[in-house]
C-alpha cells in the first residue's frame, strides 16, 4: 500500500479528521515543494478511498486526486492520482 504510517494509523484508530488537518496544513504550506504538497493531497485521497476507513468517501477521494491533477500536473504524483480516479470510479 502507498499509505504512510500516519495515514494507516489514522484509519486504524479512526482519527481521520486529525490526519486530514495535518495533511491540509502541509498542502497549504506554499514554502513546501509542489511534490510534497501533492503527496499530502494524495494521502488524503488514499485515506478516503480505503475500504477500512469508517468515513470512506469515494467523492472525497476523487476530489483530492483531481485537485492534484489540476494544481500540480507536473508532479510525479499527478499520474498516480489520475489512475486512482479511474480506480475509484470503476469500483462504484
């Protein structure tokens, strides 16, 4: 899985809101590289697409993945995010 240990803990301990807050702070920090900011959004997408997340949301997962493609199209994460959108849509 591509989840970071923090993301995995958020899912297993039902602390999604805490993780979302941390990742959104990372994303909002414009001093960080585009790659790092995109990775923060990618983790949020993965968290919300996880079937183990009691707050699972295909809509939120797609939102975060598409945000990467829109705001950070030249990052390495953008290509993976596009694939994840298709994956989420296909399993609905």
